[in-house]
C-alpha cells in the first residue's frame, strides 16, 4: 500500500510512520522542515510541503492509496487554523485522484454523556482547550463536507501515551471509551496500529471513531 503522511516528524505521526513501514507500505512523508526528518528508509520518500499550501504537495500525493494527516498546531499556536486545513485537504485531494484519508483527531469532542463533551468538563486542562476546540471544529468540517473523499476521523482515548504495541484495542463511535476501572487510555503504538488497520480493511469510511483499551 502507498500512503502519504503529514506529521511524520511528530510523536504520533512518527508512530504511524513506523507502523506503516512495518507492514511494508511505501510512505511519502510531507514535512515543512526536512532537516527534522532523520529517518532514512528505502520505502520513505521525503517531500518538502505545507498542508496549508496545496500546490506544495498535490503532485507528491498523486498515485497514493490514502492520505494520513497527523498534524499538531500546538507547537506554533495555530489551533484556529485546523478546521481550515481540514477543508483545504477535502477540497484539493480529489484533484490528485486520492479518495481515501485518515485524520488524527482529538479526544475533546468525544461525549461523556449525551451532548456533553470531554472538553466541556470544568476540569479539562486549560492548556489543551484551544487544541481540542480546533479539532472539534475540524470534525464538523468533515461532517458537513460534500466532498467524495472517504475520510475517517480517528479520536484517541483521553490518555494517549507511550507504551507497548499490544495489537489489542476497542473501536467506538462518539462516546468516550473507558475500561472497567473508568480509565480511558491507549498507547500511541496501538493507536497507530488501529489507524493503519482502518486503511487496510477500508472500513469506518465517513465516520468519526475512537480507539481505546
């Protein structure tokens, strides 16, 4: 399988890259700063591009089976731009002939009860709120889109952290998944495995899903 990936230099994006390569994928890593991409692999092509500037990446994604977007706006404080980036990808990806994509979303828009989101909790960390709101708005962009792109918006559990790849996880919808102890968590490695599974199985199209133990 051939995929293009935005965010390969990030923590989650790099795990997705590793998972894809472990399955024999060919990956086009689109990065703003190639000097930050230090991995060298015969199955990786590094392209300089900015997701906000489609002319910098359209040619690079032609011929891939799917696009994966694992961007974080936290580093440069551009959380408000995230919904617009989702719209840009949906608008321009068909011009490259690509019809499948997976978007790494946030957990903040998941519901803890009907109509009550994780980020609505008064104890939700203020430092994460802007990023969570940006991702929640991006989800609405996907849901309102008339594009023929088969997207999957993948929300992690409330706690996404380093840990072993077990290959075990549960898939949910709009509700926060918790374990028997009321904890919502997933390792980054298992989150990456779940996302790549969706592309290989070609399921969860035009849906938001969540992944947790």
